[in-house]
C-alpha cells in the first residue's frame, strides 16, 4: 500500500502523537501566548474560508473531488486547508509553551510538512488523472502552499456556502480545537 494513502486515510488521527507531545511539554509562557492564539485564529479563519468554497468534500475519505475548486482561497493557493492546519498546530504549540518551545514547534511543523507533502502528492496525482489539462493548467497557475496574489482565477463567480453551513461542516475541527485547549487548560492547572 502507498504510504501516501495511509497518511491520507488516517489524517484525522496522525496528529495525536504531536498533540500528546504538545500537552506533555506544555509550560505556558506569556511571551508566546498571544502569537499562539493569533495563529490559531488565523488557521481556523483560513479553514473556514476554504471550506466555504470547497464544501463537505474536504471531509471525504476518497482522494479527489467532484470539481477543481479555483475560487476564494483556492485562487491564491492550491492547499489552503493544509496551510490553515499548519497555523492551527503551530498556534497550539505556541499557546502551550514549553521549556524549549522552538524545538517543539519545529518538530510539529516538520511532522505536518512531511505528512501534507505526501498527501498533496497523492491528491494532485488523482486530480490530474481525473481532470486532466484543466487541473494541470490550474496547478501551473496557482502555487501549492505559498500564496500567489495575482492569480487569474481570483474573479471566478463561485459563491461560497453560508457561514452557518460552513460552520456545520467545520464543526469537528472546532470541537477538536476546544478539546485541545481544554486539555491544555487542565494540564496548566497541574503546575
């Protein structure tokens, strides 16, 4: 079995060791707290914005989608959900703090960079097979993770889902964020 498939199908569970590490080493430090919270909010904002355009297909266990999403954040970057996740996890790391916050943050970032590189490779291979030249053109115009602000796709007429519908789709991620923050609060109380 392709290791990329293993990471894709288990992407909801692979962060658990990282979360355990973050909680284990948690030593809140007010110097990083504000940056951590801002990073969490930025990450979730990017996710909500992305889900409003891509919809519930972002939760599927099947690689690929029913269409090439080129509007909203997808007009600037091909993988905004993964970028949002990176901000979320780095934000959790900074919020939790640590005796060596830079090492924990670097470990977290490296883990997700490797995981998302594998998943992106798998998804893009599937999308190229499914959508052919349409996806190749999109891929050539829009970068994977570093935004391109002058994309030719930014003016497409796709209408995003309502905030209520988007939040229903994003409910599980929001619940997980609050759960981790609650566990972090409980952990902090033990000091």
